[in-house]
C-alpha cells in the first residue's frame, strides 16, 4: 500500500514510540532520538514552517551533514506537501546559485555557521543575478540553522535557529488545533517528495523530481530483495544531497524502521564505524579502496612475522573465502584453515575496519576492481554491487546472494524491465523513474520515451545468466582513428577504472576518441605513494614534488603496463591500451571544477583546462611546463606549477583466441 514519508514516520512512532529512530554522536557520546521524539520535532518544525509562510510545492533548501534535526526538517517540509532540496554541504557558494535560482528557493535550513555564511553570500548573488538579467528578485527570505556555535553575534534579517522555529511552531500548533493532521491527510503518494540535482558533468545540473511513490517503491523493492528489517543499523556518513545516501538512510529507513546513526564529523567516521558496527553498509568503491589501502600500509609497516602470517592467511582466504560466501562446499582441510584464519586474522581485520557485524554491504557509482571485490568477500564481508541512478531512484539491478560477480552489477529486481537499444544503450522501465527534470521539458523528453522507457545513457548488455554488464557511458564510447588500431573501440571510463584499481593511483583521465592512440593523465594516491616512498627513504616536499619523482613515475608506469596487458587480452578493447601518460602536478579537485561533488571526473572540462598537456602527449613531447590556478581549503587562491615528464608505455599486441 502506497504511503508518504511523514505517514510512515508516524506509524513507527505509534507502534514503537520508545524505539531508537536516529542516533547522533555529540562530543563523543551517542545521543538517541526515539520515534516519538522525532514525531514531536517534525510536528513542531512543520507548524513553524507553516507560520513562516511555507506552502504546497514550495522548495526548501537543506544543507549539512547527516543530522537528526535536518532529517526531521525534511519530514516537516514533506508534511506540508512542500519539497526539500538537499544540496552538497562541501559545494562552493557559487555552485548553489543555479539550483536555488532554478528552484525559486526562498527558505533554507542549514547545519552550522559555515553553511549560514554560504547562504548569506548566495542571498546577495541571487539578487545580483536577478538584477543583471532584469528578472524578478528571488529573495532568500529565511535561513534557519541547527548548530548555533559561532552565530551569537549574527544579526542578519531572516536568520534564526531551529530552536526558535520549533518554539514558534509549538505556539502555532496550539493556536491551530488539527492543522498538522489535516495537512498530513491531504498529502498523496503522487505528491513531489524531493528534488535532487544531478552532478552536472557536462553543464548546469538538472533538478530530478521524485514523488513519495517513486522513492518508496524502490526503497521497498530493495528492502524485500535483501530481507531488511527494523533490526538493521546504518551509518549515515555520505552527503544527504546524493540520492544513494538518501535512499539508504532516509527512504529505506522510513520503510523499514531501522536505526540511522549520524557520525560526529567526517574526521570521526572510521571510529564511529567501529563503535556502531553497522549491519547494512553502503560505500562507493573509493571508500573500500581507502580502507584496503590503510590495511596494506599497516601490513607493510608490520613485523616480518606478522606479514608472514597475514600473507599465508590471505592466500587461504582468496582460495576459500569467496566459495564459502557463495554457499559452496569446500573440503574439511580448507574449512579448518579458513576457520583458523577467521579467528586470528579475518575477524580482527573486519573488526578493525568496522565491518564485523555487516550482514550486507553494497557498492555502486563506479566499477570496483576484481581484486578489491574479492578481498572483502574473502574475509567474510558480503560485498555486492548494484546499478541505478538519480533518475531511477537508485534500485534497478542488485546482486542476489550466491550470484555475486565482480564483472556484473546484478539482475533486474522486482518491478524493473530492461532492454538494450540497437546502439547498446540500456533502457529501463520501473515505478521508480523520475517524474521530470524541473523546468526542463526538453531534457525530460530526451530521457523519457512516451511509453515509459528511461534512457540511462549507459552502454552494456545482459549476459546469458540475466546479469547486467556495464561497459561505459554510451556517449563516451568512441573509436580510435588512424594508426594500427584504426576503428577499435575506446571506452575511457573502463580504462580509467582499471588504472584506479591500483592502490597507488587515485584518479585517471583517458583520452583517445577520434585519435590514433590512447593517452592518460594520472593522479597518484598521496597516502599510498607517500608511504611507499618513505619506506624507500625517498624524500619529498609535497604532492607536486612526489608526483614528479623518477621512482614514482616508474611505479605508475608499471601499473599502466599491467593495465595494457589486461586490455591486450580483451579482443574488443585491445586498442584502448595506453601509449603515453603523465602524472599531474596537482590532485583533481571538485573545488577547481575538475570533479563533480560525487567525485566523477569531468573529462571534457579537464581536457579543455589542460589542453597544453593533451597537445604535449599527442605531439610527441617528452616534457611540458604547466602552471595552474588552484583554490585552497581556507578560500585563498594560488597557483601550482611544474615541468611534467611524459612517459611512453609498452603497448602489447592483441591476444587472439583460437577458434574451438
């Protein structure tokens, strides 16, 4: 039966008023919000927003880390049939202007002083932009904040605390008995529940409009697929503006009634992960890569005896662990060896990573390396992949237990149909599809067919077992032109992900479409390569210095040539081997426009920004000077310059398979 988010919250409050709904770590102590307490807060905030003039279909920006009162604020906005618009808390001020102008936002609820400062600056930018265009001024009338620290002496018009909003709401509630209940009763599943802005890899972000029905349909389908219940524990540490976090920690939370735990800060996530011990866990591949990199570094610094034990135990894990995880039978000796490894190595390792209680872990967003995938499943973490997007409310394909493979993203789940267009693009039909792109009918018509199919933009195919394989973004799949590989397929994301499977490589950008060969930019992983350098007594004075070291370039070259060896064995992608590469003098950064806020590479922007380096790669140069403007974390601007060495990599002949 379809419902709305606020109604589900009230149902949990009625059935389990004293049960924990949310936890937040404050000054090192976990504080619990029960379902009954949450219901009271939502009622008060909703009434306060009504008193402030919030009406049906109005948009309210919500910016901050995962916080119980921000969750309560989203529920309160939805209770009034208005629309919460979560935005990325680490975005630069200028990145808020387009979404807020597009959504005609005049109310904002934020976490703390940092976000208040951004909203006050946005207020001025919106007024300037409206004046310059000759259009009506869209004032940001009211801003409420959760954390008051540092805001005591602020006297800006329309600025107040959430405490003040709650107090005003309680007074409004007393003066208007039955108002909240009438608003809840009027809400319908088809009402708009939220708007999520896409990452905007190729232009302005688009506002993806979802209803209560679309989000709850997919939340329910995912919960039934994996038998989720109110007993799950979830750690909410990814940006609430990202729909993946919103589905796992909001939509499925309200569908199932489990407990969502909010870390104290980004710096304490690893500690909080160990303390909570989540049973249901989600992370993009970069998080799992980071955890494994930390393990690798610690083992390299361990004593010879500990390294010997770890290496022997992991050899057993790689041989036996995946089979046990898939429910297969193994021999008694292997089972005993694995049990001993679990007692002395795998169990303590899972505990160190904070994954000891994980019953189910998912990753998505980018391809995950087979070795990385196998590592976690080998040590007893039920890591699986899923496929979806903002427009599909995430859940399209999931991997069933005992059918988990590194090279697929699972099978279509309940309520999903998939077909492959003639050009290889994946098309999806489900009850979880977006209603529209806000105020962008042309873009909506591009992705939604009249008969209800959504163009994902991804190229892939269903294998003979019914599992979906994704190759790359359809628009990014190109062809090599000229040279010995003329006409060969070029899949840049596939190549980039293969490079990123190595712990020493953090980011990569591949070029090659309509060119005679493939070249690449590489970012090293500062932590992994820094540790590698220190163990070899290789001094360095920061990222730029380390990235230019001859020894580091040789290290990266070895990784590139291993990728080339893998590609040579793939008949379709052998022509995508990397001929030349360079290691960038700075880390690619969202603040510099090179990555989206979800850390996706903006390949076109990077190619234009570093055109001189692209020309040097294809022009046969052995080095190239570059100076780049950068933004520092404290808001200052500066520049980074270096003369980058360009390295030629060994390209192998394609391996041809003999006909049977």
